[in-house]
């Protein structure tokens, strides 16, 4: 049975764009659009039946906050989400405290909007970052404030040289190393980076890289067969296992994703040994039924990092690099599983 999203906003280009975007979230999803400034007048059956109720707080006007608070109180089991122009932290905090599942700023680009929607539909709450988002400085008056992946050249007007310097910065090189790689002086690199910071509206290289990794020129940069744990380390738990310990059985329910820090873990059904830096468990985490397709047995004593389900889903929805990694990993393990079944 397909799920539905109830969209409460004005008619016109914004509504049409949102309907199209929501339709991309999952196959067969139904979008009901209502033009109603007083959510109290909406048929309660429509609200209760929706997997997500998405309300344009700008369209509701001055009474938007109180109307959303009342709606959240009357329909406590409904996944209610506001989207709008205001990005004041105190407003967002009050709405979430009132029971809303999330708040999506209209300054979010297309891919970020889709990622947040997927996360919200999976049951995870969402609050935008408290710090000012450099992307908010882009033209928010365009249809849905960008219905495409942002481009460093097109949207921020970076030159090819500035993009090249930013790309090398994103790989972790120092100014001196960038200068050597580009056969320029370190002073020229500093000037180019300062121009990058000014155009992106950021203060330092870390912020610049965070913006750049959401743009088409740098999405997926540095991706290879091994997962970089730097962005995940603060969210992981640690688990120490003994040789012979069974982590899970084929058919078990399970949503955690595991990363081997030390030791060997065998997936006997597909004849694969997981060793340091290898990742497994993603099929259970991202398949609809969350069932394990293989056993996982420790061949030796092992130390594992464990990615909790909500963290895995959040990173999958919001970080294109992690999504690409999981996609490739799924294909790799499913292909090995099919090859093993054919051999037997």
C-alpha cells in the first residue's frame, strides 16, 4: 500500500514543484495538495491518513506558528513538518517542542530537500543546523529556491582555477601542497582561497569544503572502496567480540551497520571475510524488511564500530558520498550473494 503526503500551501509554481519533488522520494507515493490558510478546517481523516503533513508556514501568515502548534496538539500521532523562509532558531525550537517532526528551510536546495524528506518519512526528526547556512545567501526567490544541485561555477561564480584550488583543499592538502601541485606560489593560492571564501560567504576552509561537497563539481570527491570514518566517528559506538561469536543469523531483524576496526568477520553464506575498514550489515539496514541475508561470525577476536540505524539513515539521506558508498556496497554484496547461490 502506497503512502501519502498532505501538502498545505498556496497553489501555483511552488505547489507544482513540491508535488514533483515529493513524487521522487519513493515510487507510488501519493501527494494531496490543499489550499487552506486555516489548518483547523482540513478534514481530520486526511491528516491522520498521511505519512507526512507538509505545511508552508509562510502561506499561513502571522498566525502560522499558533496554527501549527494547534494542529500538532490535535493530531499528536501525525508526522507534521513545517517549511518556510524563517530560519530563526527560537521559532524552530518552539515548533519542534510543540510536537512537529521537523522544519525545512526554503533555502535548502533540491537534493537537500529530497534527503530531508526521505529522513522524515523514515521516522527520524529533523532540525536544520543552528549556524547560518552559507547556502542561504543564494537566490531564494527562484522556484523552490533552487530545483537543481548547486554548482560552484553557475551559482557561486567560482572560476575554474578557484574550483581547482577548492577541490585540492577538500582532499586535505595544505596551501603549500596545493601550490606545489598547481605549480603556483603559496601567495597565489591564498589569494584564490580568499576569493572562494568571499564568494561562498564563509570564513574558513572547513566551511568552504562543507559547501563545496554539496555542489555538482565536488559531490563524491575522494570516494573509493573504503569508507572515510572522519564524519561518522562522533556517532559510532564500539563493540568488542570474541572469536566464534555470532553477530547475527541469516533472517534476523537488524538495522545496524558494522565497520571492522580489527580482526576478521566471516559472512559464510557468500563466502566473504570482512577485515579492517570493511563494512557490512547494510542490506539489513536499508532493505524494506530489515532482514539479514547472511550470518556474521567472528573468525578472530574483533573490534567493531557500530553505526546506529538513525545515524545510518541520516547520513544516507544527507551526504551524497555516504549514499554512493552504500549503493556500491549493496551491489557488491548482493552480487557476491548471487554468485554464491549460483555456484551452489
